[in-house]
């Protein structure tokens, strides 16, 4: 079962770059890595997805090393509105996606 | 498009009562899932469906039933509510299998007394 491990919480200041790393040692060959963002009282929202190397979109970048046993979500120049919980998701056994407890990011002024 | 909609937004039940949480999507997605989220915790998969007429169990299926008679709707039934089922319930849908981006509804907050 491809479980993920993330830091429970992180603090940052406005304008800084934030990197959140997720470990997924048992990732399967065909599995993609997906990151979601969740604000209080809302459902999670897709941020970015990748398979290997680097993926970038208008919101974030995702770095995946060659062994794919971890991934790093990078948020450039965070603002107060980026305060949220961030989840790293790797498909589990038989298609059952497993969300970990996520990383609570707090951005301070 | 409304996306994924869930009703009700909030519900209070007494122990032993039954109810159905509604979920609907208008994106013609084949894959739909139900999750529960306890305070301060991540989401846990209850049941999922890969298409109309096909459902399967997730991590925490006990106490819940699902059916999928249409592509659009995926209701979750609590047979006999227990305080341990107090949680926020999220429905999600995606185009295809689990690798696809999931779109989540706004959630239903359930309190079982």
C-alpha cells in the first residue's frame, strides 16, 4: 500500500518560497503523484500532478527525483491566502487513493 | 456547470437513525468517491464507484452503503447512525481511474448525538 508521509505543519512568511516534501517509498511504477490544497470548510482542490522530474503550472512546481520515492511541492512567493492544508496523494491498492494527514501551512504577514 | 453538489450541508442525527447523503455531478464523470474527514485528520475513503452499477469498498466502509444507478448520482446511506460517524463527508468525481484529477463537493457536516 503506497502510504505517504508529510510534515504535520510548516510556517512561512509572505513572499517566501515554500517547499513541502512528501515521502512515498512504496510508489508503484505506474503511479502519478498528485497534490491537493484544502481550505477550512471546503473540499480539497487539485494543485498539480506529476510522474517524474519537474512539472510547473501557474500555481506551483513539483519536483520528483529519479527514484520517485519522494516529491516536493514548491509554492513561489506565498501569500496569506496560501494558508491551507496540503495533501500529497499516491494511488493505493486497487485504485483506492489514500490521503495522509496533510501538511498545515501557515503563512504569516 | 455546477460541478459536484452535495446535500444537505449540515445534518444532526440521533443514534440509530438512518439517512442518505446526496451527491451529484454534471461533468459526466465515471469515477465517484465518498470520503470522511474527522477533525484535524486527512480524508479516508469510504466507498467508490467506477461507473453506473459498479461500487466497491474503500478504507472505512462499515456502517455505510452506496449505490450507483446513474452516472450523475452517488448517494451514501447511513444505516444506523453512531456517534463515531460524526464527521464531514466529501463526495468527489473524476473522468477516469484514480490517476485522474478528483473534483470535490463542498461537503456535508454530520453530527450524531
